[in-house]
């Protein structure tokens, strides 16, 4: 069984000293979770004890399950290793609350969609090596001030969404080499600057760009030159006083 969606409701990670192996193991006889229809809920999933066995048991017991919800996650493993582990069981991982300052995405992680909401302490996204699996990345209420250039390692990315955060500047270099990237949504941040690229060869594949509900006052159309496939741009609900076309 491969779950369609796994939700970490509170999404916190409590570090504990342990030598627990984070690879899938033999099924546990413990009750895997509480079922309501096609939703399975864990109040606590502890990787220092029986979490791996409980997930493995769930995989063997229920082949029709659509969504798993975890209210509290306890793990001795870094968040990047957890992402990779969860990708054995699901394509779509959703944190409703995220407490870490860094989101680490390993090259080997096979998630296709990752949604991280209410990430008030998140300052950085680190992608280690080339990841050819992740297609959708959604971040909300984060502390990042710039779009991380490590996104360039997400070669399969088609949609990047970062909303209701602290972004202040947009530089299209972050999307260099992302040939599959179609949509970028940066709604409701604090964006004041659209930084013009100094590379005349920069070609960004984005077709839809949403910059609404930010703090833009000045827009230089030169910023959009690398967006050679651009079909739609949304600038409404900014503070725009001047648009310059060279």
C-alpha cells in the first residue's frame, strides 16, 4: 500500500537519544492507529519505540486507506531522514504546524508533494543533491526572507507556493534550471523588491506568477525578461506607485 496523504497535525519533532533504525521493519502486533472511515489517526508516533512497526502494520492491514494523521511525532532522527522514511509510505506529506528552523529535503526522498504550514520558525530550505521526485512544495507562515537557491536542486518541481510569510525580495535566480516549474505563488508576504537579474542568458520556465498582497511600490518590467514563457502575473493589492518599462 502507498498512502495518498500523510498529515502531521502538530508536526513537532522531539529529539531523543536512541539507536532505533529508521528503515521499514517487520510489522508490529500493536494496534496501528484509530480508524474513522479512510482516515487513520495516531495520537503519538514514537520512532524511539514502535513507530516503524506500527506504520508497517498499517501498510499490511489496510489497503484502502487514503490518509494518515499524526498528532505528535517523537523522533531521534533529523527531519530530512524522516521525510525520506515517510516517502516509503506516501507521496504527499503535510505538516499542519512545523517547528524547525530548517526544512531539509534529501536527494533520495521520493515524496511528490510536501506541504508545510504554520512554519513560523522556518528560515531556510536545504535540498541536499539533485531530487527528481518532488513536484509540489507549499510553505506558509514562514520566517524566510528570500527564496532559497537550493530549490534549483528540485528538478521535477512544477509548483512552488510560499504564502503569508516574511519574504522581502524575489530573485529569479532561485528558479534557474527548473525546466518543469509552471506556477509560483508568493501571495501575502512582505515583498518590496523584484531584483533584476544581471544574467542575460537566464531563462525561467514559470508561466504563472502570483505576487498579490505584498508591499511593492515600484515595478521595473526588466524583472520579467527572464520569464520568457510567462502567461499570467498577479500584482493586485500591492502599493504600486510606478511601473517602469525600458
